[in-house]
């Protein structure tokens, strides 16, 4: 951590969350460009992944049959991947004063495994406590949209890149994805000071503007 006029400064940690097809990847690129134009060269990364071991775990989880892993096994694997990502990449960057913008983090384990897959809030919280000392982002942007529209977008994306696989969660059925959406909204209700829900049904530019406004307001940056 760096010191300036007696105050400890560290990098900021922003996460984007949401269901399938919410447009996170596009928006992360936009946000990183906007931050760079303000003299903040943020690093972008993703979960599960972002570090070599974590990317290897990703391959195990996002491909294959739906019942390959149960809710607890998924939560353990996601959290193991996160442990390495935090230790090797996120914490060193923040301690060096760099900003990180991450595509998904522990709110995804809470929403997917805790709410949608039925594990419950407490086991997910306990795992995050054990693995990463309950580390939380400074700001979490939850991209929200109706389940059917998100899944349609995600499957159109899949058909543009046939064979890319990575669709194990997309295949989990409408009820799973409805619980998932409600889970993310409930997380935002639990932690309104950290989370901002963004309407992701609007066009790319409108969503990008809403994200910039939230970042500027919550993290005290100039808007223009
Ligand atoms: P992505 O498609 O957004 O890259 O994420 C990969 C999949 O992994 C996505 O379907 C959500 C799922 N996931 C979980 O179920 N739990 C988690 O903790 C994370 C990070 C992702």
C-alpha cells in the first residue's frame, strides 16, 4: 500500500456481475477505456479465471454435463479459483495502488451456488471467509435484465462461436436463472452501499453511461 500525506491509498476494486447475456464483457472494456482516459490504467480480469490455476479450474466448471458438480462442489471449486486469483493477482495489484475491474467475483458464487443452486447464503459466506478473509469489492455493478432476454443473447453469442463450449450454466433451465436474477437483486438489497443495480436492457451506450455515473458517484471521480 502506498502512503500519501498520512493517508493510506490503495487501488480500487470494481466488479461487474449479472446473469447470462447481460453484456458484462462489452461494458468492462468500455469502463476500462473511460478510466484510462481519466489517467487510471485499470487492469481487467475475470472469474472463474484470471490466474493460471484458476483458468484451469474454469475449464472444469463451465463445460460438460449439468450434474458434473453439485452446488457445494461448484462453490468449493469457484472459491479455490478465487483464492489463487486474489493471492496472485488482485491483492498485489491493489496493494501497489493499481485498480482492478473484474468480470464476476464472490457475488457470483452467492447468486449461482448460494441462491440459484440452493446452497444458501451462510455456507457461501463461510467459504469466502476461510479462503479470502471475506474480501469485498469497493463497488459492484449488477447488470440486470429479464432472464429470457439474457439467455437469448447468450445463446446467440454461442452460435456465433460454435464449439466454444462454456455453456454449462446456460443449460440449467429457466427456474435456475429466475432464482439467479432474484439472488443478485437480493445481494444488492443486503449491501446497498457497495452494490448498484444497472438496467442492462438499454442500448450499449446508455448502459455504459449508467455505469460511469455509478463509478463517478460512488468512487468520487469527475464525470466528464
Ligand atoms: P462467464 O460466462 O461470465 O465468464 O462465467 C462463467 C460461468 O461461471 C457463468 O455461467 C457463471 C458461473 N459462475 C458461477 O456459477 N459461480 C461463480 O462464482 C463464478 C465466478 C461464475
